[in-house]
C-alpha cells in the first residue's frame, strides 16, 4: 500500500510524508515512512486485529509507535505515540471517508481536524 500526507497552512504545503506498507515475507509487514526533511524510518507490524494495525520501532526518535484503527462508522484514526525527552506524547489523526467520484462538493470536505 502507498499513502501520502501533506500539511497545508495558509494555502501552502509546509510538510509532506510518503508512507508504504510492505510485505517482506515470513509474516514480516513493515511501514516505511519518508517525511519531508527527515530520514526514512521503518516500523515493524507488532499486532493486527480485524479493525486495528500497530507498527513499532523502539529505536526511532519520535514516534516509536504508529497505529491505524477503523471505527464503527468506517472512518480511520491514525495515531502516533512515543516519548520525547522522557515525556509520553500522543498525536491523533482522525480521517473521514469522503466520496472520490469527482463531485466538487464531496471533494471539498475537510478530513483534517
């Protein structure tokens, strides 16, 4: 799987990230994150259920854990977790499912909170 995320402020992209989930075989699934201005990092899948997948890299600066959870409404919650200077930090990224059928009204809905 391939994903892309960008942060926009005042109409300009200020950060971006490419994400890939790769099956490396032998039940090893890896999330590869390539954020703007930083080195690429890999996170191994640690657990997977029907509605959630969790990746970890305890040696990474921040985050050390990345998860995605599907809620009952079909929306996805991305979450990054870890420690910065010994303090636990959690950042949630709620995502809304929107239509991609070319309808300008549907495409203009925001999925950023």
